[in-house]
C-alpha cells in the first residue's frame, strides 16, 4: 500500500474467516425471515378467510422490531446471529395478540356490529387475554435473557431481544391495531 492507502494495480483484498461466515449467515437469515413472513401471511389468510386482514396483523412485526432494538440498546447487547435467529422465531409469537383481536373483531362483524364499534369492543374484550399472553411469553423468556453459566452470554441476547420485542409488540398492538383498522377500513 502506498501512503494514501491504495493497493498497487493487480492486487486486491477481501475479508475472510468469521466476517465471511457472518455475511453468509445474514443472507440466510434474511431469506428465512422472508419465508417466515410469507408463511404467516398465507396461514393467516386461510384462518381469517381474508387477504386484507393479515396485513393488519403483520403490523405487529415492525412493532416487535422496535422493542428488539430498544432492549438491545438498553442492555448494551449487539446484534448477533443468535439474536437474528430469535427475531425469526419471534415472528410467529408476536402475531398471536393481533390474531386474538382480529378474531374477536370478525365475530362482532358477523353479529352485525358496525366496524368501529366492533373494533373497540374487540380491543376491550381481548385486553385481558392479550396482557396475559404477553406477560406469560415475557416471563417465559426471562431465564434465557438473564441466565448465568457456561455459554449464557451467547444466549442472553436472544432472550433480551425476545423479551423486548414481545413486550413492546404486546402493548403497542392494543393501541396501533384499532387505530390502523379505523384508518384503513370504511366506517359503518
């Protein structure tokens, strides 16, 4: 290299070893994440008999990501392969609260309740179950997040990310879902 940091013509450099493995793994996790989201959309469309409602449910995934990055930031953890694996795993967990809400909404709409009132009723009726599911999932991840022992520092990131994602998603689902539903559906 010369004084400006340039390589002579005909020479090149590349990063190898762990950096190369990380790059490959990130691409594979991105692919797995996309496949997980597609499978969730198709499953929800089949369950809810609608292609529109799964998109409202998928709003919980970005809400969970906000919680993941917040929890990692607060605890000074880094985004590792284990955390990425936890995010892919968490995709299936965080949609549960929105499914509870949408299922109750559909029940009210089939009963003839106007859409706005049906969403408000669904949110109030499903508040307790959503809180219970969220608290149970968060408490279930706590040993993973704060565990001690051999190899725990590698697993802690998964638990911390999962706790943050599930907690923020659970809280925000009760606020954001009814608002988005009212904004994007006709009021009757």
